[in-house]
């Protein structure tokens, strides 16, 4: 066996093809009606399917949200973005820094306190957000497409009601 080329050793040890395992339907038990579980799966589904809609923009999901918030709130502070997105300041700093380095966002000190940074969109950032907003809207329509219009409106209304109740101290205007 010592004289046998390594390629022959690999080729002589082939595995027998395995039969595909049928997919098992998992029971969810109490998770079936658990908002935490359902919202996590829905969010994961939305994030995974978003690639087909917004992947061309080469932005993280959080960066899309940040562009939208900055567009709607010119001069918003970086800390406010972190608070509203329920993210650590360090996470927001990393994502914003990338947007700044790519020329989409401006960051300037807010008065005498250098810890507070006001954010704005560059013309390139505004153009990017306008394109992103169209793609995000199309993606949202796809996600909601399994519901008829009254169901879509009801779902959005109920989610906003839950957010308003649980996040009233965060400072999100859901109207």
C-alpha cells in the first residue's frame, strides 16, 4: 500500500450514498402561540428574504434602518439612533462609521459636548435611501402579500399598538 498514489487511496474509499432523511414536522408546543418565538422566526424570515430585494445595496439591515431614520430626522444624534433601534451604542458606532467612510452619512459634533454626534445624509446617501426605500417597500409588500389589505392594515396596527405600549419610553413616534 505504500506505493499506491494518494489519489487512489481517496478513490477507493467512497461512501455509500445515503438516502435523504424525510423532513420531520416539529411540534412547537407552547411556542406555537409565543410572541417571542413567532416574532423571532418572522424576523429571520424577513432578513433572509431581504437579500433578494436589497442585496444589491451592500448594506446591513441595521444600516438601511439608520438611513431611513436619518432621512426622516435630519441632525438626529447617534445616541438617539441607538435608543430607538434598541442597539448598543458601540454597534451603532460601527455601522455609522461604515456609512460615513462610504460617503453616505455625515457626522458632526453637537455643540460643546463632543460625545454627541449629529448625523445627516450626503446627497449620495439621500439618493441611496430613496432607492432603498423603494426596495424595502417592495420587500414589505411581498412579506405581507399572503394577507388581504384589511388583514395587512390590522397586523400593522396591532404591531404598532404593541410597540407603543412596550416602548413608550424609547421615543418612537408610530403615528
